[in-house]
């Protein structure tokens, strides 16, 4: 059971090789179930792609909100990593920092916070995101809700003042104690609530919305930068098109119909697509693999649900922004969607499938 | 027609240009009695017996059973449980070669298949121990005997060879094109079907051209170049790709009027009938980054792995895995004394750094496996269920429809050992079904007894 390491094609042996100095014993060989090769991607690779794709949006946020944004980013990432490490330690499991998922959560959380957030708000958010949003369920892969959004909504409900104090962007030099103002969607909501029209709200133009020169959470403002990153993710095959496309289409459809019916009180669908957290949500939060369905049909339903709920909350809800709530609600519906959209087994007749499913 | 799912692994068909070379005679062969799916035959020889090349070593014990034959002449050294590629020792005949390679006198060539009736052809194919060479090793005569109620109208010839690295079928199609097509005609005659369809992946257009050129006028065969995509050579997917018929879950190709045979099997059938030669050799690709001199080898069944590797210049010091078959579905070997058998389509030697160990992180529900599964299953959910040993739930997820092609595990970014889970899950679910059946039977018997009392 030993094997001579080959030395080349010199001489064709017709007799069994004899054991030699450096035998290869069975212990040296790996025996495992097939397949024996792999496509190459792994979880850290996926997470690194997401981080790279977030870079344009992040840079845009840093450009508009300056040092304040950087401070939020560093605090959130550090907080998430520390919490991830502590949680693993608490349950005596190997640390999972290397899968980059905590970094992604940290970056997404930061991008969902106002650049003027106090340090304690960011840290509480990190603990809630990793601890309450992920670790309590068993860590990566087992959380039903998007951890960063759990934290964002937790903070929004618990600290509404801090969470809706938006710094007015003034470029890289934006001071830490800069002036504050409303987000475009907030301004429109307030104006309409007071009986005025959308035009009278004095919201920024589409060009500012596209570039990100508006108030808001520091990572959500630049629709263009986020869209670029999202398209890159799509091109790299990390996300599937169904979620962002269905998300944007559903939002555009509902807000578009409302706008056509009553342009004075309902903003144009372009404002809704480019404003608020829609781009960040549709390309980076709703596409979170863990908390969205596994089938493509399921992802279409999921994305459309997100878009529909976002539009409904924005137009007729109490909050000017609805992306976070919409995604969390659809996260809750994910197991159900997965159940509905089980693919048909190869060769199975449609009728048989229904019967099998009902049984 | 294209099936959904599947993957595009790196093909590494580096040996496609290497002519088939006959492996020299060895001093020793180990011929397992069980080299096919079905009942192992009854051993006919004992220690000390002199055997001749092609002499039967076992006889079939029933319909789904085939004999094995001596690969060369010599003396039976032992009949014992010896290492087998499936992982545990199994009954085998060890033969010490006498170097004469003396042929058996009992060979009974039948001559031209065109003048023989199907029953005689079938008998000859079974007596020659012919099994499917695509890897599943199902006895060929059984596949060629569909029950009367199944109307078979199409013979599908599998020349897809979708497993990466393997080029044995490719070479057979190039070098033995005429024999392949004669074999196809023979099998069509056995089945009584009007036409055959040969499916070949688009990376082997030369094989298609060779077969088309070699096709005799009286063999009504069509040739189709298929998309190069794994697992194009899976029976169900090949049939769908060629004629759009879908084999139902749990069904067989004959349920949609098809019988699928591999190109190498066609040659074996022809040799069994024309020359009366039993299946004692096959073409296998010995390749991979960890073998010094890759080969397409005509190797006699029973040749120990060690000798085959030595013939190919030996393995490199950084060998990490030695696989029988291709990288997607092959079986990793740990004992260098296992023999190559009828089902061994190749020996793949991977380096340490190429051999993946599926350590298995948490499922991140990315859905890559769902996209990749050619059977329309949800491997992500099934993996989680199997991991928790909730095997009784796996039936609802159609685990028995899993063809173990490995596409799911190939793409899984968490490197979850999905195929391992499903292999075990299938076995466990079959046990559960068997238990349920037995219980129903017992209950029925009890009720019967109670009623008569």
C-alpha cells in the first residue's frame, strides 16, 4: 500500500512498484465525498465584493458629510467587530471575524445613520445589530432580519430626535457641529401634511438627489454612487437582478400612479427612486442573501413587496421614509415566500406538484 | 433543448489529444465479483485453479446479474474479500499471471449481428458481462430488455462525457468510431427501435464528425451537438436535451420511450457478439496535475491502481487525492491496492492544493445551489434538514430525485458538504420508507389474524 513518487516517463514499468524511501501512505491522501473541485467563491469573497461595491456610496457620503461621517463609520465598524468577537467568545465558538460579515454589517449600519450621530448612538446600534440582530439567532446565516436594519429601526424608535437630525451637506469641510435640516422626503411629507403642495416644499432638485448633495443618512444620499456599486455587484454575480429591479419597479409604479393622479400632493416617482434610502435598500439591504428568498421567483415577489410597502409607507404612513420597515416586513415573509416558490422538480407534472405540496 | 441549472467547471480535457494506449500485462490482477449494480455472481473458481484469458470467474445468479471474466491467463491465488473502489473490501478473485495470456477455448463468436435475433444478442451481451461504462455499471442486457408495456422508440447514445478531465469516451469515439456505430446498430436491433440519437457536448465536434462518417447506411442515427454544461451526460438531462422528453421523478428513461447507452458500452456489445469477447478491459483516463504522465489507457479490469499509476510515471510528491471517476462524482480512494473495474472511467490525481475539503460553514441562503441544481431541488433547505438528522422530512423535498451530480456543492460559497448530506439522506429516507412499508404489512397481517380469530 505504498507508492513510489514518480520520477518521469523514463522507462515504462510493467511490474508493481516496490516501496521506496518516501512512500505515500493512505494517511497522506484526502478522502472526502464528491465533488472534489469547487468553483472558488467563498463567503469572505462575497462579503469583500459587497464592501467594494459600497465604496462609491461611502466615498460620496464622506465627501458630502466630511469628518462626522468618517467618525460614524469607524465607530460602527469597530463596534460591530468587537461585538461579533465578544458574542463568539461568550458562547465559546471560534471567532468569525474573518468572514467579513461583521464589517459589512458595520458599514451598512453606519451608512444608515445621520453623520452627526453621537458616539453612544452608534455603539448601541452596533451592539443591537450584531447581538440582537444576528448572534442571538446563532450567527451568520440564521438571522431572520437584516441586522443593520434591526439596529436602524431600533434606534429610530428609541432615539427619534437623534435619528432624524440631519446634517446639511457642505462638502468635505462639513463641520462636526454643522447646521441641520430636513431630508428631501421629510420636507415633502411635512409640506403636504401642512396642506401645501410638493412644489412648495422646497425640496432639492433631481441633480442633487442623484449626486447626493442632500440631507439624510450619510451613506444613502448619493443615488448615482450606490447604483454604480449595485450594478457592479450584479455584474460580478454576487446579487441577482430580481430584488433591486422588482423593488424599484414597484416603488416607481405606486408612486407614479399617485403622482399622475395628484401631482400637487404626491412627488414624482423619480424623487422617490433617487431620494431617501431606496437605492441603498434596494441594492444592498434587501439583497442580503440570508434574509431574502432563495429562488429567483421568490426574489421577485420579495423585491416587489419591498417596493410596494416602501411606497405605501412613504405616501400614506406616519414616517417620510419606509425602506427599512418595508425590508424588515418582507424579511419576515421570506420563509413563507420560500414555501410558495419551491421550484418544480425536473420531470414533475404541474398537477402532481400541487398535490404533493398540499399533502 | 437546454435544461435549467447545471454548472461550468474548468474542463481540463488535457488528455483529449492522447491516443489510447494499451496497458502492458501485469503480474497480478484483482477481479471483484461485484462490478455492477445488481446481484453479484456465483464464483466458479477456487484457489489454485488455472484460468485462461476471458474465462468466466463467476456466473450470474438471476436476471439483474452478470459474470466477470479473467483478464489474463494464470493461477487463482485467492478468492477473498479484497479492497474495492467502493470503499470496503468485497469478494474478489486474485489472479497471478503466467505471462502467456492464453485465450479461453470456450469463446463463442456469433458473427454479424444483422443476422441474429434479439434474444440471442441479449444472451451474448449478458454472458460477456457487459455493463454500462458511463459509471453506473448497470447490466446492459437488462437495459436492453424493456418490459413489453413500455414502448421504447428511441435509443439515446451518451457521448457527452461532461465530467471534467475525462477523455476516455472522446478517444473511443475518435479511434473506434466504426465499432461504436456498429454497436449502436446492434443495440437498436435488440430494442427494435427505428432510430438512435447520439448526444455529444459541443467541445468534441471532432468526435461527432468521426461518428457521423463511420455510421453505416443501415443504422438510422442522428447526431446532436449539445451545450457544454455539466451534467449534460446525466441520463434524464441528456434525454431532455435531445428530444424534449422529461423522465418523471422516480421514473426510468423507458417511461418516456428511451434507453440510454454509453459509447463505450456500444463497442463492448459489438465485441461480445461479433467476437464473443467478454468485457475484460475498458478505456480509462489517468490524468490530473499530480500524475507525471497522463494517459488514455486501455486497461484490463482488475489492474491494481498502484500499477496503473506506476505505468503513468507515478504520482508527484504533492498528490492530495486519488479519485476513481471524474472530479464531480468520482470516489476518493485511500488504498492503492484497489483494482480498476468496469465502472472506472478514469483515475484523477489532484494535488494537495486542488483537493477541496468541504468543511462546511453556515448556509447563507445565497441561492447559488438552487440556481445550479439541474433537478429543480432546493439543496440549501435540504442540507439544513439533513444536518439536523431530520431525515423523515427529506422525502417531502424529493431527496430521492437528487442525482448526486455535485453542482450544488460545487458552487456553495460556504463549502457545505451537500452531496454527502444527500447521499446519507437518501439512504436514511429509503430506510424510513422500507420501515413504513414493513409496518403496514405487519398491521395488515395482524388485522387479518384478528378477523379470522
